[in-house]
C-alpha cells in the first residue's frame, strides 16, 4: 500500500508543469529555511544560516557547519533531506526534459528558422530534391528551408531545414523567415 502511494505521488509530481515545480520548490526552500531558524534559533542565528543549512541538506552536500540540536529540528531535517533529494531529482529530470523538448522542437523547426540569406523552397517533390542537390553541389554552405505539409523532413542534411505547414498561412511563412530570405521558389506538383 505504501509503495502504491509513493508511486502515485511520484507520478503526479513528475507530470507537474515546470513553472509550478519551480515556484513550489522555491516556496519549500524559503519556508524550510524559516522553520529551521525558528526550531533552532541558537544554532541557526540568522535566516541566512537556516537557508544555508536547507540548501546544503537538500542538495546532499551537507557541510556539517550547522546541525540541528533538538529532536524536532533533527526530525524536520530528516524530512527535509527526504523531500529535498526527491525535489532535486525531479528538478534535474524536468530540466533535462525541458532541454530535450527544446531540442526536438528545434529539430522539427516548430520554433522556426532564424537564419537569414537562405533559400526557401515551397512544396516537396522530386523536382525539389533535384534542385537541392544541385544547389548543395554549387554551394555546400547554402542554407535551405523547405516548407511542406508532411509530418517530418524529407531530407536529413546539415543545412536543410524543414517547416511543416501550409505556405498560405502567414505563420508558416514567418517560421520560415521568408522576409529575410534571398530567394523563394514555389514548386507546383
């Protein structure tokens, strides 16, 4: 029963939005610093010392320069350690998830293409593929942006970027940064 409870708590915590986790983590650290200061006013003679103890405890550093002396202070420190270790693990997992999501969005060009002086090719076809091959032979450094409605890029080349969407929409054209392109080529199927 206790393991299913822990699993449910972990599942809910992992699915929390990033900003909620950051705000609640910040609140937890501030409140815990205040609690440690109030529980151990002689050991933690300032709020900053309480904050120092909380940060060194939840980050698993534990310098030992401050330690609670009362039973209540020690019990709260144990709770702080258990919750803090979980909090840090989830924060690290969330940061990695955030970076992975950003990288995926960037690879799918959902965030858009920010370069300039590129060539935009609209609609994928065999003619588009041949044109890209000829452009890359002519200039290996050329940046090319393809706009089409396929779910993923038809080519996996270094300087070829893909924007999914219809070229009839302003948003799609903005994500392809057409206003800073050298050329726009429309291929009719």
